[in-house]
C-alpha cells in the first residue's frame, strides 16, 4: 500500500516533538583503577598501558563502546581504541558503499 499525501497522525506528533539537546549524551562508564608496577591498569580481563610516570597512582578509566580513555586529574594520559569494532565498522561501511554503487 502506497501512502500519498500527508499523514495527520505524524504531523500532530511532529509538532509536539522538542528539539534535540545541544550537548551530546555521554554514554561512557567510569571506573577508578590503580596503575600497577608494570605501568598497566586492568579493566575486567584486559590490561592497558599508561605512561610509566603514573605507576602507583589512581587513575580514572572512561569506558565507551569503541575506546578506553585513561585520565589522571581530568587530563587524558592514554587512549586505547577497540580495533575489532573499528574493523567491523569499516567493513560494514564498505559493504554499504559497495551496495550504493551497484
């Protein structure tokens, strides 16, 4: 069934919608960790390197879907990207663009 013209229910709902907020939603999780003597922090079963100057200090891990940022006193000291997610996103992007070109 092909719709022609305007949908009155959609028009009423569209008029009631509010604009999106100016600031993006921060969906990251935060966790405190201590840098071990090997200059690493552990998050679940993974270990991440940080600069050796931070050995013994407490740091904050900002965990998002595609990266882990390590902060000390609100300054980023290291960022580790999830390569598998990046590769998968790139593969999906290539699939989408190849379908568009056909």
